[in-house]
């Protein structure tokens, strides 16, 4: 049986004195960031006296906005850019920004406790793609903005909006351009298009580009396995590509991470990019710009995404009865060396 968590355990985990932890729990003078750090650790470790802490109102009185992330967050640079956009609005409106990383060690009750004790006014969900977690979050009846979300989320009702980049037309127009300039007819897709709404919209754009050019869609040219497949393992991906009777002339990848992994897999097979196979991604990450074969991709302004997301959340907090919105932000194509 797991031992009861004490203030000593929390202090040891944070390399703080027990006296500092006690001050936080008893609403004595401490920097608010220190109080929040102690509260975060208490929840993470499973401290059982959180209701007592909540009654002492240790949290400050401005609006508390929580960023909810998961352990599956793959791109730290993307997150930091989004955070810069968020921080501009946080500073302007004197908001308090909290963060909770929801991982496998947590139960939903841990998140509920954190939200209650921190007096959270609204939640920004970043890469929260677990369907059951999304439903539980919406059950809290707290204003929420999802920065991208599950496909099913658009069918739900509740106090939420979705903010994401424009996906469908961005990908469609880039593919149509490459069809015209390269005279290609065999095009495949890499990535689990059911992973999230953004991936699904990119897949739809891919299909529409083929349809508009009267090109036959061939699922055998795709690798669209579920997320459990190790897309980041170039050997595993190369093995999938080797199963194809013939490789396509262009791989449309759901994001830059997948595109770079695809290029590495093709290299293992002795294929040249773009001479043998062209590859495009999505996001314009730092890796896309700096990879040995700079990647053709769709540029997304991450700071604008963060800025728009928190502004949308503040509006949702103020106007809870408004209809749900799905907001798409403008992107732009970036053509580099992974295409002809």
C-alpha cells in the first residue's frame, strides 16, 4: 500500500524546507509562484488534505487561466512559441497562468482538485486528443478552448471553442501546385488522419486535391496506421514503405515530424528526395528549416495561435451562452528542397 503523502514528502521533492510548504498551506506570505509550485507538487504526489488547503484560499484573486498539456506533447519548440503568444495577453490583462501536465500517473480527480483549489476560470487545452479526457473536461462546465482537438469534439455541446490553423485548403493548394508543376499522379499520405481534427482536415485537403485533378485515390500508397505505430522509427517506417508495389511520386505528411521521418526512411531504402520521391510536411518547425534537406511545408504562426486561443478563451468566459466556434488561422506555403 502506498504511504500517506506528508508535507515533508512535498518539501523533499521540491528541495524546499517544510516550513515553506507549511506557509503555502496556511496562506502565509510567500510569492504566488512558489505557492503554485507547492500546490502542483502536492497534487502530483497525491496529498490528501487539499480541501483544507482550498478553504484557506491560497490562490490569488485575478483570473486564473490553466494550460492543460499531456505527456504526449512532442514538440517543445512549438509549445514555447505558442506560450509566447499566450504570455502577451496574460501580461496585458494581468492574468495568472497555471499549467497542469496530465500524465499516466494522474487520475481525473487530480485534475478536478487542481482546478477547484486553483479557482480556475478557464482552460486552454494543448494537444489534448484523448476522447475520454475531452469528455471529462467538458463535464466540468468550465470555459475551455482547445488548440486543435479530437474529430468528435465538433459534435459536442458545452462551453468551449476550438482554435487551429487552416488545414484543408493549405494542403490542397500546395498539392495542386505540385501536380501542375511536376506532372505527378501518384500521391500518398503519411500519418494517422484520425489522430486529431487538424490531421483529419489535412487528409481531407489531400483527397480534395486528387479529386479536383481527377487523380485516382490509392490507399495502397498511404501509411495511415494508428498512433501506436512507431512513426518516428525510420526502420519501421521503411519496412512499411517496402511493402508498397511502387512508391508514390509525392508523400503528403501530416506534420513536419512525420515528413522528416519519411525522408530518413526513404534514405534507408536508397531513395533520393526530391529526385525519386517528393515530400511535404506541415507546421514549419525549426527542424523543417534546418534539416539536411530543408522541408517544403505549411508555415503556421505559433504565437498568433497562442494569442488567438487565449483571447477566444476570455471571450468564452465572458459570453458563456455564445455558440461554439471553430476558428481557423491563416497559413502560408513554404517551398524548399524536398520538392522539385
